[in-house]
């Protein structure tokens, strides 16, 4: 678990360094289990991303593709 947090933090920091300022977190099982998406969203916000959208919050439904489309268009 700690290793995954370190990896996600490093990956998001690398993306932030390229100039990207928006993150859409879309995980396959985020609808019934939003905790992992919330954790990734918290990491992104801590790194300075001003726009962080979580699919489980934007469109709480089972279908991952529909959540993903809606989440990426959130802003």
C-alpha cells in the first residue's frame, strides 16, 4: 500500500512537471469502493493540481466508460 502511494505520487509529480494542471481519476471499481480514487485525488491536490475530478463523485454509476467520459469533461 505504501509503495503504491509513493508510485502514484511520483507519477503525478512527473505529470505536473510537464505543465498538466487537470486530473481525472477513473478507476474500474471506484463506484462501489471510492476510497482509492479519493486517495489519488488527495495526492493530486497536495501536489498542486487545481482541477481534480473523481469519476465516482462526478457520475456515481457502475459503467466505467460513461463515468470516464463525463469525468474528463467535468471542467
